[in-house]
C-alpha cells in the first residue's frame, strides 16, 4: 500500500463549526492569542486561560466531524494513511481515522503543571482552579501554547519522510515549526494543498486546490482511490 500523509490545520474543522482565527479577525473566539494561548497568559491569569479552553472543549463535544474528516477515513481502505494535525479537537478520531498525531496537543487531555508526563484524558469539559494532578500540582490544558516547544515535531518529521503523497488541508502554513513540515516530504512525492486562501511560501512544487475541506477533500479522495485502482 502506498503511504499518504495528511497534514491538517484549523480550516479542516471550520465546516464543523470550529472557527479558525488567522484568516478572520486575528482573534481566537474574541481573544487575542497572547491573552489565552501563551505561557505568559497562564502565569498572568490562569482562570481566564482555563475558561477559554473549557469553552473550546465544550464546543468540541457539541460539533460533529464533516465530510472532509470522513473522506480521510475512506482513504484508509486503499492507502496507508497517517494524519498529522495542528488541531486540538478530536474530530479526526471521532470520524474514525486510526492514526492521528496531534502536534499542538489535545483538548480532550489535561496534564500536571509540574510533571509534563502526568497526562490524563478527560470526559469532563471543565477544569477549574484547584483541580489537581496526582502530584498535587494544578491541572492545565494539554496544549502546546504559542512560544512553547513542539515535542511531537521530530515524530511528525519522521512520518512526513515516509510519504508517497502529501495532502495538506486548511492551513495557512505560517505557524512554525509546523509549517516547515512540507520541506521534509520526499522530493518525488506530490504535495497537494486544499485551502480557499493559503499562499504557501515554499520552494516545493505544491498543487493548490482552491476550496474547502468538506467540498474538495471528498473529490480528491475519490480521484486518488480511482487512480489507485486502475
Ligand atoms: P491556520 O494558520 O492553519 O489557518 C487556517 C487556514 O484554514 C487558512 O489558510 C484558511 O484559508 C483555511 N480555511 C478556512 N476555512 C477553511 C475550510 N472550510 N476548508 C479548508 N481550509 C479552510 O490556523 P489558525 O486558525 O490560524 O490556527 C493556528 C493554530 O491554532 C492551529 O494550528 C491550532 O493549534 C490552533 N487552532 C486549532 C483549532 C482546532 O483545533 N479546530 C481551531 C483554531 C485554532
């Protein structure tokens, strides 16, 4: 089976009802990112940060995967598919994709502020000040905030280096280091980008498919499956 690596960003979940921020008003659900998604914000106002992610987590439970997420599940019948996502929602998993690496963390997980290896899956949407990990430290969202290291990046590079085909969906390719991932795609592997607006700055040849994930991804998947079967 040929290997397809799919790299997804916030646009992947837009048609499920989860807003992107970079392509609209530069705010994330009415907040400047520095106020809610940085280590400095956590020190300054942990309650605001917890409330912000509680709201994101609650919303995640209220929305559903879209046709784009489901198309990637169909692709697994014909290709060895691995998804690397910048998204913190769990819509790929809920659609049924089996291999998903989260570069920027997961809303459905929380961790100790003292020991980054004490990670818990939470069914509950709300974390409060005073909710503690086993080591007695406050729980925080299991999210890579702006300005923090991206611990899964090396793994993402290794996955990308195995691609026969790379599909990028719904990402402006401006958040580093994630955006540099496409530079690791093997030279002879085609790279396709589905996005209504992105203007990638890359030396790589990229086939740009203008449109949305829910509209263009099912079409692309159908085409790839039909080419593979002829
Ligand atoms: P981004 O920089 O990757 O930009 C979003 C991209 O999505 C833009 O290029 C836009 O043209 C495209 N887009 C918009 N609607 C689309 C659609 N229907 N189909 C396909 N593409 C579409 O993302 P961002 O919003 O600036 O977020 C940056 C980071 O913030 C993410 O990497 C993530 O860590 C976090 N974030 C996560 C979520 C989520 O988990 N769903 C949502 C917002 C932000």
